């Protein structure tokens, strides 16, 4: 077994680097039939997001950052219930999309889309016609024998499985596998699934026989997404990541969708498809709505119809015992994996300073900041644990620990408090270019909502009662304070972010409101035009944001060329 000839982490790193190298060789080259994916499809929540995705894809193809001769499509959610989200737990990805989240390596910078295509580089040539479904905010790394390949060639569904702690299992899908007839671990195992559990409790895992115990007490690293490095404990479970459905199953689901017409409830591709599969599947899960974002009256009936449609369809599981699953869909996960997680840094080759102009960081420091495609003055200071992307920071700007700074331009001396979230957007309002910067705490729950104005006091902004913040900003609690649904009041739709005529003014003003909350000193927003994050996304000017990123890219490129010339002399 490969894991015996090299430590698990080392074999994982080598396998990952091999895939990245192979993908880099395909960028900008025309693909022959069967050499790569026939179609790469991305789902968007609305027309604005669809436009953003198409423009970014167009830029990537123009710069030859993707393999050519492939059909890249963006599909917007049809009217009714949504399947695409707005990344409320990582709002820096809301405007331009989670699949276009920048990663701290590569020149030009890799984004999640390129990483996904690189990690799945071996799949198409070992797959029967069908569809592979994956999420935009996770990373799957795995190592198998050099002569082995992951095959997607069986009827029905085929899913990847990763060994994880029981705690991680409570926030993922968990496979109840049919008994195994071999005693030793293998990096790659093909198993049948008796039943699939969606975000089960630990008690449910035991009751369903999902909990595994080590065979031959073989020790290796866990694939825990939220835990840096666990050794295999006496008990573990196999959790999900991506899955494949064959052509026949995909056609069956499409025919079903065409028959019912518009969906009026939220159907989850993982929870509602996979729970219907395997001989142990029962209809009981259809009534459990605890993990549903918005419960609709038709939900249970629609789930039951899907259950009966898919019942009896096999669920094949590809167990990857030497694999890791990383989730970066929240601000805390994003900060941890990009700044503190030495495992992912080693396996993926992440850099502390990626395609940026910034004074070097001492190599001896373990916990470092992460700078991605940004230009920072030599007198700037960025505290370890923070991420700065697509930004310009001028002289004497100080960034506290555990901050996320995205798309910003800070011209003058400024202090960004620890745990700040600062993200600037370009807006097109009445034909005019404007700017607004969302500034809050990285730990703020933007999705938490209350139903009435009297309950607004239950919301928190930067760890402070939201009602107190409104007093500091001289704002009144009225219905006009919130955009959209007036029975779903949250920081997401609170009109508290100023609109400005320049990007730097926008950042400065939002930082003042943030600092006012921290110092409990008044800063009136009463005379400002204010927007909610919800409205900022509606007015977003994709073209201007992409142009801003491109300007930074060109300046860094030019600077590097000049440095190379000076070095050569």
C-alpha cells in the first residue's frame, strides 16, 4: 500500500502537486474529445450573479487560464426556490461568487474553479457518461496507488468518502457502508452503501451502524475539515464530498423535473437525492426539516416523490482512506486554512504572499498573514492570521489579527481593528459609478434574523447589541432601516453601509463607523445614502470590480518585470 512507502501527508502532497502540474500544462491548450470535461456547468442564484460568472469566465479564457475547446456554461436558477446561494457566511465571495474565490498560490492566482478542475483532472478518462456534482467552497485532496484510478463506471450514483471524526460527521453526509470483507486498509476501496445519513447526530450514527473501528489498528491522519490534524481514533465515520450520477439517472431526474414544472421548495442535491438511495433508505427523512433554510408547504410531498423516484437506485462509494476534505465556506474556516493550517499549506503549496507587492515576512514565524494579489506600502503592517486580497493599502495602514480585507483601497493612515471584515463593492446607481464597503466583524452572523422591529436588539454587530450601534450612528429603528422582507430582519438586509463617490472614501467612511462602535463614540450616518448588503449585491458593477483587480494585476506584473530587468543588469 502506498501509505506504507511514504507518510500519509507526504504522499498527499506529492499526489496534489502532480495534479496541479498536469492541469497547468493544459491551461490555454485546446482539448481533444475525451481528454477533459465536455461541459463545465456553474449554477448562479440570479441574473446578476450569472453575468458576473460569465464575465469572469470570459476573462479567464481570454488570458488562457483554463483549458480551451470546452463548453463552459453558467445556468441561472429558474424562478421559484433557489439552489444557488449568496455566500452569507463568507460575504467577500458574495459579489463575484464562491467558485471564483482567490487562493494564495499560482501566477496568475488560482481560484477555486481552477483548483477543482485540477483536483479532478484524472476523472473524465475513467468515467462513463454522466454528471459530477461538487460544491464551490470545499477542497478534496487524496492519494491513491500510482497505477490506480478513481472509476465512475457503475450505474446509479457514485460518491467519494473520507474518514472523519464523529464530530465532523454531524455537519456532513455520513455513509452507512455494507460490511467489508478485507482486513487491511487500502488507499482506494470500492464499497456499497446501505444507507446515507444527512448531518446526523452522534446517536444516529451509532444506531445506524455508521461508526467504524480501525482494522488492524492501522494509524493514519483523519480527513477532518475543521480540525488541523487528528490521528485515527478508536471510532470514525466516512463523510461525503462530491458525487456522480450516470446518464440514465440524470435523464430520469430531468424527466421528473420537466413533468412537475417550477419548483416551489428548496431541494438539496445531497440531502434529498442521496438519502433516497441504498437498500436501507426509508421515507422517514422526508419529514425532517431541521436542516432546511426555508420550509415550504410543498417540501415534504416533493421529497417523498423524489424518494419514490430514486428508491432502489444503487449508491456506490469510493472510499479514500488517505484523503482530506477542507471546507472554506465560512470566515473562520477561510482564515484558519489560509493563515494557520500548516497541513493544507504544505499539501497545496499555499503561500503567505501570493502574487503581491509587500515587504517579505520572516520565514521563522509559523502563523502568518496571507496577502493575495494586493499592493501594500512598505510601511504597512498586517498582523498574522489576517487575509488581504485584491486590495491596495497605503502608508502606515495597520491591520489587526484575524481580519479579512477584500477589494479595498486605504489611502491614508488607518487602523483596522482585530476581527474586522472589510469588503468593498463597485455599484452602478442611476447610471453613475458609486462605491460601498461592508464593514463588520468576521464573527458576525449575517444570516441571523428576527421577525419584528422590537426584536432588533437581539442582533449583534461586532459583538455589540445592534440597537446600541444604531444609537452610535444616529439611526432610528424603522421599517425603512431594512430592505427586502420586513418579517426577516438581519444584518444582511440592514441599511447601514454608506454610498460614496470614490473607493477610498467608501472604505474610510465604513471604517469610521466600525471604529465608532469599538470606541463607543458617536459617528452620525444620518445624512448618508445607506444600503444593505442585499442592495449592494443588487447594484454591484461587475465590470468595474474586475477592472480594479486587473489594474492591480498589471501593476504587479510590470513591477516584477522591472525587478527582473534590474536583476539581470
